[in-house]
């Protein structure tokens, strides 16, 4: 048993670190959600910010877009040219994807400064890409509503998780201390 622990020490350390960081960040995020009462920023600040930024980008692209709180659920409706297109829910704000990304980066940590800077830069990239994803998805749903299922459940999740995967691979191959040079 001891020899297995020694042999797989780095794998075990990765798994324990990943699960610990993921657990702490997830608990912190759930605490944030539990104290967000939605009185000022509905349903919570981050989701509200994503909806406001989506609205601004859609209007900047020439669409007559608006957002409004959903009357029956904790979400914000996206309306284009008077037509209800989609809703932004808490799961659309990219926080769960950012938590997953950061957990992996910390588990495969490089130097502290590099890890912090890459974690911050990667989080911003994921957030921005997610925002662009929602804008493109909204435009796609406006013009091609019959493609809702494939756009929302296949293409756009594949793109956001593909981006995260590429950021991870870049991190592991470029900055991680856990990669040993060829011997």
C-alpha cells in the first residue's frame, strides 16, 4: 500500500488539491448565492451583470434588445425586437465553469505569481467568452428558433468547455511545475 501511495503521490496530490479547491470555491459561491436576496441586483449580482452586458452588446450590434426580470423564476429575460428570446439564469454566468478552471489550475500549480495571474486571466477569458456565447446564442435563437436545442445543448457548451480545455492544456504545457522534462 505504501509503495502505491509513493508511486502515485503526484496523482493523489492533484486529486486532493483539485477536490479541496473545488469544494472551497463551490461552498463560497453557494454562500454568495444564499446571501444574494435579489433586491438590488436580480437574481444575483453576477447573473444580473451578465444580462446587462448581454443587453449592451446586443444593442451595440444593432438589435433592439432589452432585459427584464422573469416574473415567475430567478432569471432575466432577453427580449429582441419585442420577442422573448432566452433567459439568463444563474447557471449562465460562467461561475461554475470558472470554479472548475481555477480548481484545475491550482491543482497543477506553477509559481505562485504565475498561477494567480493565469487564473485571473483565464477567468476573464472564460467570462468574456461566455458573454459572447450568450450574445451569439441570443442572435441565433432570434433568427433560427427551430435550432434552439442544438444551439443551446450541443454547440455552445462544446465551445465554452473547449475553451476551458485549451486554457488547461496551455497551462499544463507552459507553466505547470508538475510537468517533468523528458529524461
